[in-house]
């Protein structure tokens, strides 16, 4: 159930869904019992409620005739889908190969696990390697495009934060 209601203080119109105990004016913030609000129309169709509210606002501003010439909300919603440029046209007009972009998108969707942070790559190295030394972790991370300087700093931070420990050059996650 949708109702077009009005505020007795500021004359704002809005749509309320359902039958709440109270409703608050979105413009001035006045809260009133829903039963005491003036309801201009009650309907099961949200589009109908939107049409009524819009026609009332147009009439207030002296544009009733202009509003009558407009299509319904449902019809305008369908027209929006047909308006504008589609993705392929936009990409090609921007100088990009739309097929290549589509293929890249498919590869990204099919990749397992998605991308992970550099720190997570370092943690993964500590989990996966048998006895991970700093050089082994750096090599593991480098294969995954994580710079050596970042990996070394990440190992230090993990140890300082108590998330990892090092004993005789071998790291272990805690």
C-alpha cells in the first residue's frame, strides 16, 4: 500500500509505503501519527502514487498542461533503457577495442580467488612454504609481483605486530 501524504506545516508531499505508526516529513522533520496525516491517494501501485504526487506538484507550480503531455513513469522508465550510448559504442568511440575489454572482463571473472593484497601474499608465503626464510618469502612474493622491499617491511611488521615469529631465520605465522 502506498499513500501520497502531505505535511500540515510545510505543505511538502511525499509517498509513504505501508501503514506506519508515525511518519516524518522529509523536508521539515515534523513527526505525526500516520492516521492524522492527510492522504491524497492510497493505492497498491507505486507508479500510480508517483503519478499523483507529480501531478499535484506540477499543478502547484502552474504546469498541469505540461505534465499532461508527459508519458507515465513506467513508459519513461522503458525509454531510459533505449536512450544514450551502449557500452560497446562508448568503448569504441573512446578508442578501445570492445572485444578485448570484454575478454579481459571474462578473464577477471573466471580467475580463482581474485586479487589479494601484498600483505596477504606475504602471509600466504608463510603458510605455504615449508620452512620460510626471508629470501624464500621474498622470492615467493616476487613471483606474484610483490616488490622485495615491500616483502621485507611486511615481514618486520608481522613480527612486530605479533602475527608472526622468527627463529634462527625461519618465519612462522602465529
